[in-house]
């Protein structure tokens, strides 16, 4: 998978499909971050906590 460098305010990116073993499965989404030349998928717990924090901020509005 290739993930070109992007502006910080455009992040995070949702990727349709996930690499499972040696195949790409289409029934999944993932959020991937860059670390140098590497693409690192964010864990389910990290996705959940980020969404929960964002929803909490919106509720406080």
C-alpha cells in the first residue's frame, strides 16, 4: 500500500479494505498513519478513543 505525504489537517485517512494475510479484504476500514517511509495502521482501540474524544468535544460545543 502506498500512502503519500499529506497535510496534517486532512488526517486521518480512512482506507477501504485491509490487508489480511496476503490478501486485501474489502469488508474492513482502517486508518493508517505515516512514520517516515512506513505506513502504520491504527488499532481498533485507538480509533475508538479518537472517535469518542471527538464526540465528547462536539457535545460540549
